[in-house]
C-alpha cells in the first residue's frame, strides 16, 4: 500500500475515534426550578359610603357697595355702613375670628358719551365683602335682615357645612368598606369561591361633604320679616378600593 495512503488512513481512523469518545461524554441534565407558590387570583371592588347629616354651620358672604363722585366720599360711606354691619354681627354673638374680609376694591365708573364716543369718569365705587361663619343657623335669617337695615346691599352664596366633619367621614368610610365587602361576596357566590379578609384596602381620595349652596340670597328692606333659611341635609361621602384574594 502506498505510504501516503497509509498515513491518510491513519488520520481518518484517529478522527473517527476522537468523535466517538466525544459522543460518549456524560451530559449534565438541565435543572429547572419551579415556583412552589401557586399564583393567587383576586377580586377587586370599589365601595361607596354616604352619611346624611343636618348642617350645623354656614358661611355667607355679605357686602356693601357704595358710589360717590369722588373716592373719599365713597370710601367713607362704605366704611360707616360696614362698621355698622360688623357691630350688628357682634351683637348677635358672631365672634371676631368668624368675620373675614374677602374683597375690598375702589375703582372709577365711566359713562359712555354717544355724541362724542368718549368715556367720561362718572364717580367712584367702593366694594367691601366679608365672609361670615355662622355657627347658629337659627340666627342666619336675622343676620341678613338686620344687616340690610344697616346698609347691606350685596350677598353671595350661603354655604352650609358641619363642624365635626371628620367624625361623619369616618362613619362614611366604614360604610364604604361594608359596601365593598357585600359586592365581593356577591361576586364570590357567583363563581363559587369563599371571600376572606381583604388583601388590600385603598382609600380613594379624601371624600368629604357635598356642600349645599344658596346663591344670591334675597335682600329685603327693614320692614319685612327675617327670611326663613332652610339648610336641609348634606351628604358626607367616602369611597374605597378593596382587593380580596382566593
């Protein structure tokens, strides 16, 4: 046999042997760790709670608007009337801390002269508004009546509220959680699962009072009787988002 042929044959046999050895090497199995904790399913519901409360306080904006040819006269007239109104409020047991100025302005008024197309100054207007917190709703009508007799000619938005809002809000919050529990149990019965304790409870916002307003209270002269102001009821609301696992 040719020398070169022998050498080539040897090389081929060596390569086949090495390939055979490699194919018999031990292969380590791949280990996959399974999660031993089963995935929890959940039911998420929103609960609402509403507590009806009779208001025990109100905020009302009262004011005087005066007009004169010059600013000094308008201001002096306005100051006298507001001082008289403030005196009446204090006589009706409104504390100083419950009387707060909300607006004070002095500005010129103009009239339009059609023949010339000009605007001509036509005096000055002074407006003084105060916000009054009334903690006895029985005297609210009397306040308006007596203030009118002292020059009150502007009144805006009576806003009713409750002094102990946090107490009622917590009651509404409890009602909201019970409402969520009822919803979750209804869902659980439908899909044949038992609802246990909540997994998470999230308060949705701060809730609060659905404030009742009376816009533009009617102003009367001193000969009419005091107006009857009906406060009605307020809604104190709360809402929660609750998750139950099963």
